[in-house]
């Protein structure tokens, strides 16, 4: 479970960093691009054995890494916008309650992962949690992005997690985790460059030293969020038993939700309505049920 704990810490740090760079008026897009470069270098640095371009081209996970990499850059842009407009708590819950997607996907493709009554109840409670946590009265909202960006995150992050699960299940063994993560982040970096260089205003941020500092910090925790997740999915207990992927995804995402909401309240003084608190309590209840599976 130590890999799962490290994944929760790393993923929570991502949302905290996005909220922080907004407070310091740091342009987010250059930070995002630098972050993927740093994550790529970290992956290649800790990858075991020689890195062969031929082996990468022949790997079954290369096409998936390209798709996930492009989606990563798009989701990070959404996370940045949502953190600024909707707040860290709502953004985190919206993106991490997308656990419903990979859980259902894992149950479909992994014969060892079975649907139980407890899992079904937990999934239904989790779905209610996302709706209640991000709910805001429409009459009090001047910017509709406060509503639709969290929902786009909910669907997009669910697709990303499902693709990561599929790659891990079919192609990525424990020894390939670092290399797979590196290539995935490299594809995200290349996609970011393609989105970056046509716009002169976006390129200006690279001349600022704080942008590089935040980018390096974000790259470290972002790499950890994927690396430790795949490690947790592949982890075998001393008795040779692997925890169900649906349980791993659920505990991971609920843990991130809980820690991020607490961080948003204590550090950023974010305000939540009573109905949002009910949604958070639903999330905690769903987490508890998944841990009991």
C-alpha cells in the first residue's frame, strides 16, 4: 500500500501547485510544458536497463502512450482553468470521482476483478458525491465555466485512467513502468510544444525563472502520480495476491479527494456550501466501503 500512499500524495500536490501558481500570477501553460519535459527525463533516468528505440517501437503500449500523452496535456489545461475558476476542492473531486470509469472498465476486462454488492453500492454513492460536491446554484454563477469545466474533467480524466488501466493490464509489466511513464510524458511534452509555439504570448513565460521552478516541481509530482499508480496496480503481496484494480483506483481517487479538500480548506480558505459538504461526506463513505471490499 506504500505505492498507493505515494500516489495520493503526488496527485494531491498537482492540484495544490496549480492553485499556487494562480496566486503568484505564474502563466500555467509554460509550467505545464516544462513539467512534462521534467517527468520525461525522470522516467528515462530511473528506467532499468538500456533504453532501445527499437524496443519502444515494438512495444504494445506505444500507441496507447501517444493517446494518453495528448489527453494528459489537454486535461492539465482543464485542471489549470478549473482550479482558478471553480477552486481546488471542486476541481479535485470532479477529476478524481471519475474513478467510476476505470473501475467499470477494470471489471469488464479483468476476469480477476469481480463486481460485488459492496462495490456497486460504493460506486453509486461515489457518483452522487461528484454531483453534490461540484453543485453550485445557477443563479449565483456569472461564468458557466464553473460548471462545465469540472464535468469535462470528470469525463476526460475517467478516459485517461481507463486507458492507463488497459495499458497496465495488457502490456506494461512492473519492469516497464518507468519507461512507459517516460514515453507517455514525452508524448505529452511534444503535444504541448505543438500547442505552445504558434502563440507568442505563451512562449514569453519561459524567460521567467519562477516558471521553471514551478515546472520542475510539478514535473516531479506528476511523474510520481503515474509511476506509483502503475506500481500499485502491479503490486503483489508477499502471499502473491494482487489487489483488485477497481479497489486500487477507488481508494486512490477517494484519498486524493479527501486530502485535496482538506488542503483547500486549510491552506486556500475555500468556502463550501452545505450541499457540497454532503457530497464530500458521500465521497468519504464511498472510500470506506471500497476499503472494506
